[in-house]
């Protein structure tokens, strides 16, 4: 497999290898791909959690479990009561 990088990305890879943290450009690329995979997994988990919270919020709204906050004072009192 061949990969084309911009000059800046090539320099970043070279710097990582030169620093001694990695033995080769391939190690740098593998680590970058592992981090990308981890980022995508975290993003997926966050989106799933957001969907769950939205579903819960919609159920609360439908059941009338809401608080109407008209101004900053209402908001402060609401958070103070938690």
C-alpha cells in the first residue's frame, strides 16, 4: 500500500520517528489509525448517549415533567434546588 502525504504531514511523521517515540513511519501511521478508531468509537458512544437522553427528554415532555424558567432568577433557583 502506498500513501501520499502533504509535505507538512510527512514532516510530522519524520519528527515523530526522529524523536525516538516510533521506530518507523509505519508505526506512526498505525498509531494514528488506532487513535482515529478510538476517536470514532468515543464519538459513536457520545451520539448514542445523546439519543438516549433525547428520548428520555421527549418522554418527560410528553408526561408533563417540565419546568418553565422565565428568567435568570428562575434558572438560578432551579439549579440551587438540585
